[in-house]
């Protein structure tokens, strides 16, 4: 019998897993009924429990006695992946943290499949690491060894946008030249593919893949930039010191605005430094707010509020980032123009990446029939517009924002390993 197989989209922000099924794939419930699992893990110091997903985030916000980790996929692209990090009274390696998440996902997959699933097609960004093929290969090798350590015997990879293309292909009834745009929490990935019902039946699809490109820009970068422009100035960022021409050091604010660095600020030494900066500041009341954040471990809660504000702007013209946890009635009023202004640089990089992808495929923009949009960050109006502007004649198709990659990986798993 063919090994039971699955597709696994381990995302920077959200993960999904799919099983091959007739006519495509089906996503597995990973947390209650939900088929997405936020890629978050919480180590509760008082109960010594390890929580995942929404439960992890809720527990952290509920009392905060512990350590929340998000966006650990991005650690695969850095030297941190060989290091460990402090929990309450022990240390844990980043590889172990990722293994805990993958093990938890595999348990749910095994449950849904009815027996242990041996083979996995893992999604991967086109580039884990920009412009560094050896480092990129290493990131994939580390992820492969982690997948093996949680019990997958056969592990192979597929580019995330190619997976999304396979999911889209199952829905169309004529041939198309499509640009697949997958903008997630950590990376922006593009593929240009020829797809269609007849091509879908071919065993070898190499000739149908015209180009793949990707960069390390995603929703967590948008959060950071929005935070630095709209929230951090309320905590002292860019504010004046008493000495002429000096502004406050920016590193505290950049760390506080960056998901993976928030914990750096909670060190006693850092708090002592900030107390010193406050003494020399022209507006010490702003640094009182910063101290409230670091002394009460409010960094992740603040980052979640910023992310919530960004998400709200996908629907509404304006919103308020609630900062009442820092100071009663404090908030940052923001509108779409503020967000667009904060993210000009990443939007331009994303558009530039599409142009490189078109060049690699040897195509003019007018040749593209369809742009298939997936990944949560394609909901940001400025990102969506930035992509569509590069191929103005193409038709935009909105994919299953959080499910397309996982479903496409499930289709690929069925093709590579067969269905049970
Ligand atoms: N409605 C929305 N508007 C804007 N951004 C959104 C919306 N919903 C989710 N996001 C953002 O989308 C990102 C997550 O998208 P997604 O789940 O596709 O990423 P991922 O697959 O985990 O990441 P990656 O593929 O880069 O590893 C987050 O940054 C989140 O803030
Ligand atoms: Mg993704």
C-alpha cells in the first residue's frame, strides 16, 4: 500500500495541513474546528504547559507568566536556528520549538487520517534566505531533519506558490498563463505557470513552470513599519534628548516593533538602560510609557494590537490602535494612507520581485492572463494594488487566502506518494 501522505504548509503566521482526497485535497482541523493553526507557541511558566495556536496567544494575553513565540519559521533563515533561548529555568533550542509545533500538527493529521502518516510534502518559500543559495539549502535541510524527528519517514518539498497554483488549477476549465502571488507573514513568493485541466493530467510539469521568485518581505515587516511610524513615537521613538541635536536611541523601538526581538527588551540590563535614557530625555513622560511596556511584558500584546490595526484597514478606511494597556485612553488613530506611507518600500520590493519573475519567464506583463492572490498580506490594499499594477491587463482571482497552499500541497502529496 502507498504510504499515507499529507501536505504541510508550515507558515510564518499560520500553518495548515491537507490530506489528498478525490478531486483535490482536504484540510485537516488543527485547532478545534479551525483548519489553520497560528504558528504560535506559549510556554506557561506557572503550569509548565506548552500551548499552541490561538490558545497560546489567548493564554499569553490572559496572564503573560511565560514566554510567547511567534514567527519561528523566519528563524530558519538566521544563525539563531543553531542556538537556544531561555525559558523559565531551562533553555530550549529553536529547532526544538519548531519540532514542538510540527509534532502537534502531525498528531492532528494522524488523527484525521486514521493512522500515522509517513510521507509529507512540505511547503517552502522560493527563498528562505535572499541571495545566498548555500544558506537557503541549509534552511531546507534543517526543516527536513526536524520533519523526520517528528516521525515523517519520507520528506520532500514544493515551492509554496507552485502548491497554490495546483489548488487554483483544480478550479479552472481552460488553459491560462497565471502569475501566482503568495504574500504571507514572512515571505512574498511568485510563480508564473501554465495551467489547465489537460495539463493537470501530465506527469511531468517542468515545462509548465516558467519562473519562480521570492523575497523575505511579509506581513510581519508591515507590522514593524506601521508600529515604528504610528505607535513607537508615542513611546519616545525619534523624540529629542536634552542635549541639543540628539534623539533617543532607536534600537529599543526597533526591537519592540519586531516580533522575534521583543523578548530582548525584557532583560534587566535593558530596562536599566531605558531608565537612564528617560533621565536624559526632553519628554520623559514618553519613556514612562516605554517602561510600562517592558516592565509589564506588554510587547507582544502591543504588536498584536498593531497587527489588528493593519488588518482592520483592509476593510475600513480608518481605525484606532488600542494602547489602553499602556496608559488609560491612549490610542493611535491611523488610516489607509498612513499604512500605505509606512510600507512604500516593501510594496516597491514586492512589485520589483514580480518584474524580475516576468523577466525570468521572458514575458511582457501583457502576456499574463490571471493573477492568483493568496496569503493573508494580499488583503492589504497597497500590496494588492502594487502587484496588480505590474500586470495591469491581467484578471485578478482571489484565492483561499489561508488554505490554497496547504490544499495544493495535499494534491502534490497524492501525486508523489499516492493515496492510501
Ligand atoms: N485581513 C487582513 N488584512 C491584512 N493582512 C492580513 C489580513 N489577515 C491576515 N493578514 C496578515 O497576513 C499574514 C499571514 O498570512 P499567511 O497566513 O498567508 O502567512 P503564512 O503562510 O503564515 O506566512 P509565510 O507564507 O510567509 O511563511 C500576517 O502578517 C497577517 O497579519
Ligand atoms: Mg504562506
